[in-house]
C-alpha cells in the first residue's frame, strides 16, 4: 500500500451510518429482526408479515423466511405476495429497493444498493412475478430496473457499477467509479453464472446463456452467450430443433 493512502475512518458512528438512516431506526430494525427474524414455520412468517410493517413498506401480505437480513429497511417496498427466502440480504439505502407483487427472491441472494457517494440513479426496482435465483447478486449503485416475469438462475451477477483504472500511476481505488445503470425488460431469462455489466440494456424476451458475460445491449427476442456475449440466434417462433417434452405450469402464479 502506498504510504500516503489512507483508509476511511472506521468507528461506531460510521458503522451506524452504513446500517440505517438514524440510530433510532437502527435500534428499531435490529430489535424487530432479533425478536422475530429467527422464528421458523408459517407462524414466523405471519408474525413478520404483521410486525415488519413498522420498519418497511408492505402491500398486502408478503412472506419473509427466517434468517433474512435487512438494512435501511424503511427504504424497502414489498408487493403483495412477494417472497424472501432464507439467507437473503437486502441493503436498501438510500433510494431504495422495490420488489413487485408475486416476485420470489431465493436463498442467499444479495440486493445491495449501498450508495454513499450520492449517486443520482441508485436503487433496485424489480417488477411482478419475477424470480431472483439462489446466490444472485444485484448491485444497484447506478440503478437496476428489472421488469415483469424476469428469471435469473442461480449465481447470476447484475452489477451496475464499475471502477475507473485508466491511470497507471494511481491505484484504481483512487480513480473513482462509473455507474450508468442496467435495464432488463420483461420476460427475460438469464442462465446460471451469467454476468450483466454496467450500462447494459436487455430487450424483452431475450435469453442469456449460462456463463455469459454481457457487456453490450441485447436485442429483444434473441439468445446471446459467450465471453463476451454475442448473438447465438433469434427467437422467431420456429419449432425447437430437438424432440423434447415440454411441461407447462398448471398454477396461475408461482
């Protein structure tokens, strides 16, 4: 480390600033999660559906499993029927996180705004009936907008922030960041392990292959894959090339 480089001061005050709007908000959110956040079974979900309204915005009933960690919870909005699985971590400061009706956020997913640079477009917005797969990471410093019926498979990364590293004479941590934002339109399916980088827009009905690294916009109704991602084919309504059995959901919603 260069001798002139100094890390930011660390202390209790800084810690609290990174966890909640005020010390009183921190105490309220931590108390509710301490008392109710561990209770299993539908009883626990019912208690959280009632009492978590004192610290977050909830439209109708939403289901929150035990072991969910929330910071800046007053900036979190859950739509009717939204579901947060065990181990989900949401850090909503300051422009917030909104999760639409019927959307499922699965085990180990991280939704992280963490904007302490006053970035103007920070935040995460997820539409209705979407699914955020296990261990997916969404970083919202530049703003992430996800439409309706968007499915991310496990371990997807949606990262709306990037470091500047053009000056070889300075560490990248001293050169600032860019935060352009990411938009994922309706009916997009993102395969396991895919990475969506900052500044990208993915068009409606597109499919992102597993392991792809998306660095440029993706046109609607196309399939892309590879590193960096490139066009594999267009979705044009032609029959599937293999004889496979197709299963349709018999439920009105997940």
